C-alpha cells in the first residue's frame, strides 16, 4: 500500500501542486479502473486504451492548476480521458460521424465476435458477451452506458462529463439498455461490474510509464 494512500483526492492534488509530484501515483492507482473503462469505451482496443490513459494522465498533470476543487477530481479526470480518447479516434477515422439518425438501424446489427486468446485467459463468458455487446453500441449510447451502469456515475455526473442535459442522458441510457437486452441475457445486470477488468499488471505498466515521463520532465 502506498504511503499517504488515505489522503483525499483534493489533498493529494494540493500536495502535487506544491511540488510532491511522486504523489500523483496515488491518483493514478485510485482511478485507473475508471480511466481504463472510459478510454476502452471510446477506442475499443485494449492497447490503444492504455495509450489514451497515459496521455490523459499526463494532460491532467500538466493542467492540474486548472482543476477547480468545487468539482470532483474523478469527474474532471474522466472528462480529460474522454476527450483524449475521442481525439485519438478522430485521427484514425476523421470522417467517422455517428449520429442519432443512423443509430436506429444499428440496433439490429450486433455481431457475435469471438474472444481473442488474451480475453479467454481472464474473462468470464458472460463478461465477454457484455463487452462485445457494449462495443457494438453506437458511441453516443456506449459512453453513457459505460459511465452510468458500469462505472456507477449519477445521471447528473454523466450529464456534466458529456455536456448533456439529464433528460438526454436518461433517454440514451434507456435505449442503450434496450439494445443490450437484445444482445445478451438478463444475467448482464449481475455481471456488469466484472466487465472491462483492469488487471494489476496493466495498472503497474501505465503508472510506471507516466511516472517515468514525469521524472524526466519535472
């Protein structure tokens, strides 16, 4: 366990701002699962999600003076991760636009992808089915579902992160859940927290990469 791990996010941020950059590791380890899930929901690729995470953490560290303590650090970090993921994806597919007009047609086009060997090693069958179904959702629904159902943010927090009204969040979440029910069994609800697991080795890898950059550019 890290020393000072009992500090609140606000306390850690204050001390990092004051020059204790090594404490930034506490924030990374505390929020790695959420950051991974948000990055993964956008880029839909595990290796790319790690790259998004690293850059999101570096962006957060660089702009830590812009963090307003009236908001939760986790919400602020989630927004940074989401924006980095979207920016990264636009570089791959600059012409990709997902709109509400095309999403209705997609409801009938879920595909049953086969799990790759790495996933077969650690994912339960139901968890994998959920991941495939979530990946198949249009982005406007996928991100809302990831934030609300998998990450557990409130409607208000989700609306804040995505710059949406709360009614829009509720509508998209309702549609996302309906899509999922058509793709997987009713057991999804019980298995949801097990999906998109972020293993300790990945956690260590991301933390080490970010801390190495910070050490070379204090």
